[in-house]
């Protein structure tokens, strides 16, 4: 590694919930670490090889996305560690945690080591692998959890393939406690989901699409909470989407259980109404829900009941998406649109700036036990600089990800990532 | 703008009345064996991804009676399983200079998806559990033909509503034409429909048959059914089948429709199916007329207008 040049970020609005900070100031980076923070104009320009004028911008701890699919190894036609992390930094993320449903599945120390080594040579941001709970995501036997943690896995999840066997999930939670990693649950009862492809209700019946009822999520969230109570293993609910499941979580948190929750930007912005027209870029699991659910989810981000905003960045190729709605793959790309989509909720005063930054920085960092998500002196300089007022349109040529399965093409946004810095290096500039 | 027929939910009441009226005007020409040359030099492609005999044949006859050529493209199972995507299949057929695609597919929304990706009219001939708009139109035609009008009539749709595209299309059309509709069947097969549709629910036929002017018995799709929805065909027949006994509850002039093919002895007692109340075969003949009207309306709207004007027909 060549030496990291020193950088001075001047006159930005520094927002760092890890220190309870919201202030105008300068930030100095040396040797890849944050070495000084002071009032605007107080840090001498002569100390830095490069100066970034952040006047009018927000300077935040580097954003962390704990739920992405990088598709490598095995599904490189959709995304690679390189393209996925390039998209991530363009979206303001300096760390991502990638799900285990690659080919082969990340269910052994060897696959974990491959991802880690590949990230070293091709990633432009930090990559933290998530290991499978069960071998092959088949829900039959425990994966080699200890070995994967030794190679760098920060959490466990069979994302996309809910562990239906409650006995096995209980044992996974028990076992994971020895290694100090949380279990992330894709909480849907697969039998109740059946062949459902959208939220069940009058609209699914109108469109003639098989429904996936909210109850499928509610049941599984209730089960995970029951198992958490039994085992005391930290459980994180991925992409929670229903009002009633939030009520379950509230009771669990009130009881002091180690349960955390994430919401994805699309569940905070879109309702099932988008499915009219059968555009497969509105097909995801869990499905887009009702206006009521969206409102409840937004309030839960503001109240802190939802801990983390995470994208579930799920790249898919044309062959996966330009097909019949029933046959289309679930999911959408998300790392480049997460900031502007959810920032809109800040602009509308639905979520406070402080809560918003917290849910994208220190809270996800703590969840995975990462020493990032903060601008404290002495820490690695992972920094995201935003222009909150910049208006722009997402055109197809701006998409960095290898896949273009976004329902937000041609959407007009307010708020744009200007600079992304990882370990003191500028990895993205707009 | 290319005109499609994708869903009855998208049709205005005035458009429904127009199509039914045109079908009525076509009737005498068809019985005299005359061609109405609205599709001369055009080819209608029946793109069927699901088995069908009567609907496909009906569209084929309709196209020919308008002077058009037809081409049948049948493929069971999904296009994905064949390794060719639905878009590729459709674009290939369009490249063969088809002028209209009549599409049947087991996945809801497939005709809509196709219409967004090709430049010729698409007619939905049944998509999954979504809609079957020409069936709805021909049922409306049949009811009007037998009962004079639809407004104010009570229609009971009996059977598997959840998996019926026929039920959905009928509900939209009949409601738009002023009928009141009740759906009746086992609760496992009665989905929650939008309240705005104004449809009544009943679990037992005895609750609604007495008020019906029209009973539409739906095919119980035994092949798609599993024992988690209905315990057995016998139990269905016992509680929901339109038996001679239950038919006695009907008003004197009430009629019985069925989209076919009938499971005789399951949802419909053979005696009832062949009784004077039954208009099932009339539905089949009317199907051709209505599909002629639809094909003319989407493929050659201007020609249709001119034909109507020439014949002094006013719509």
C-alpha cells in the first residue's frame, strides 16, 4: 500500500451520532486516520496535501450497509465484489456486509477466505462476509460457523431461504453464542408464502397474482423472538416490512431481548400499488406492503424501534427479470439509491437527520461489532460527504452496478453523495 | 397508440357496450355465412402457453370470419423452461409480421408485459388467475341476449373464485353494466376482493340462489386443487354443486352459465346442465361474435367505424 495522502475537509456540517455531534467544523486525516477535528478554519491548510471544501455539505461517518448481495463467487454475470463495491461507494457506503447465497454458498471457511482475499484485491470499500446458518442454505444441518467466524464472518444468515425447522434454528442460535456473532433472519414462513409473489390482499386478487400474506412475516418474527428469549442469542430481523411484526419487536425490545431490526429503503418508500403494471422491478421478498405498513415502518425508524437502514442490494440480470412476474427473481439493486431515497424522509421531517445518520453508521457498526461508523479521533478515516440540496436524476448510465434492476430509474432525487473516503483514501467523487 | 385488450378492469362501460353492440350487428352476417372483411391481409397469431381448445378455436374462427389469416403457436409450460424468454418468443412472432397477438399464459400479467414490449395489439385470452376479458364479454352478451338487459340483475358466481380469471373479468363487466354480483364458494376459494367492487359474499349456495337471475357455475379445477383447499370432489358437490335440488331454489326465469369445460356431476348436475335454463352452448356461439368484435376493435378500429357507417349501424 502506498502512503495515504493527508486530507483536510473544511467547513462541513459534521454529524456523528457516535459522539452526539452535529457541528460545523474541519476534519483532518493523516495516515488514513482521523487526527483532528476543530472549528471551521482552525486547522491550518498547510497541514494537508489535499483540501476538500465541504461548505454547505454534510460530513458523516462512512455509511455501512449490512445487507448486500455481491454475487461473487459464482454469479458474476449479476455482480462482482469489484462492481458491487464500486456501486456502494458511489452510494456513499464505506462498508458492506455480503450475504451468503453465492455459488458455492458461503458455508465453509474456504469460501469465506476466498471472499476476503478477493475483496483485498478488487474491492474499493470494506467487505464483511456473512456466513450461512445451514449448509447450502438447505435448512438441514448447521454450517461450519466457528471456522467461518475465524476467517472473518461477522454474522450468520440463510437470507432468502428462511430456516423453517425451529429446532435447527434454536440450535444455530445456541451454537452461535460461542462465537459472538448475531443471526440475521429473513423472516418469512416459507409454507405460508407458498408461491406468493406479492403482498396478499385485495390488490393481489385483482391482479391475479398469488399472495404472500403479512402473516408469513409476523409468524416468523414471533418465532425468532421466542427463540431469542430461549437462547439469548442476538437476533437481527432483516428487511422487516409489516406493522404487526413491528409490534412483536417492540414487545421483545421492551422485555430487554437482544433483538434488532432493519428496514430497506424500498419498504420505506414504495407500496404494493407499484406492482400494478407487473413491472418485475417491484417484485421482492418480503413483498412491498400497504400504505399502513410503510407509515408504521417510517415511524419506527424515527422512534429507534428500527435500528438500521440496509439496502438488500440484490443485482439480477435481464434473464432473471425480463420474464413473467411469476418467474422473475426477487429483489432490486439498492446501494446507489439508498441515500437519496431515505434522505427524502429527512427532508420531509419524517425522520430526523440524527436518527437517519445513526441508522446508517454507528448502529450497523455496533450490530456487526465493527470499529467503524464513527469520526472519533484516532479511528480509521471512513467518511461520506453529501450535498443535501443537489437535485439529480437517476439515468441508466449512472448505474455503477453490473445489473440495472432498479425501479427508481428516471426518479428525481434531492441529495447527492459528493465524496466517499475509505481509510483516508478518496474512492469516489462526484 | 396501439389498442390492446388486456383486462376488463381497464374497459370503460361505454367500450363494453360498444363491443357488445358490434357483436350484435355481426350476428346476422355470420348466420348468413358472410365474411366481414376487417382483417383482410392481416394475420392474427394465437400465442398459447397453456392448453386450450375452445378459446383458441373461437379466436381462430373469429379472425377468419373477418377475412384474416391465423397462425397457432402453442407451447405448454413456461417459455423460461424452454430456454427462450417470453419477450424473445413474442419478438420472433412479430418479426414474422403478425398483426395481432392473442395470448394465453399461466402467469398473470404476461399479456401486459408483452404489450409493453411489442408494437402490435395484444388480446388477453386468459392470464393465470388474473383475467379472461373476452369470456366476460361473451357472458355479458349471453345474459343480455337471454334476459334483455343486465342492469338491475342479480348474478351469482358459484365455485372457485380465487383461481378464476373468468370470475374476475365477469365481475368487472357485470358491475359496470349495472348488475349486482354475489360470489359463493368454499371460504378457501373465496379471496378478499376490493370493497370498491361492491361484491357480496356467501359461503353456502342456499343463501343466494333464491335471488339469482343468473347463476354462473365455475369449473372446479381438480387438477390444480389440492386437499388443503377442498377435502374431496364429493364434498364439494355435496355442499356447492348445482344439483337439481338446489336448482329448484332458482326463480322461474333464472339462467345458468358455465365457461366450460364442465365437470359433469361435480359442479353441475348433468340434468341441470342440459335443462332449458342452461345457456352454455349459446355462450360458445356468442363467443365467436364477441371475439370478432374485439379483434375488429383492436386491429382495425377505423375500418370497423366505416363498416358500421356503411351498414347504417349506430353504436
